[in-house]
C-alpha cells in the first residue's frame, strides 16, 4: 500500500511541476486558437497551453491506470501471474 501512495505522490508532484513550468513558459505566447467542443467553443487559448494540458492530463491518466487500489487476499497481483 505504501508503494501506491508513493507512486500517487510522485505523479501529483511531477505533473504539478510540469504545470508550473507550463504557466511560466506561456507568458509571452501570442498564437491563440479556439478548441471546438461538441456543444460550443472555448475562448482563445494559447496553443502551447492546449498541447501542454493534453500532455499533462495524459500523463496523469496513464500513471493512474496502473495503480491497483484494491488489495484483497483472493486476488492475484501482477507479480503472482508472471
């Protein structure tokens, strides 16, 4: 269980630091586009913000998919299978 908490803490810390670097990096960005959603459009956002946020959200989703929070005695872990 400690390993899951460490991995979750590392994921949150790493992606938050990427987000801070993204905010610092887009201060002078002048290229802006709108994101077309299913219902409507967003406001003009810098392209670097759109790309950076999609990378960060993919990183969070990918790292949390491998975390197995359920720990029961009858279930086999990945180590038991191989």
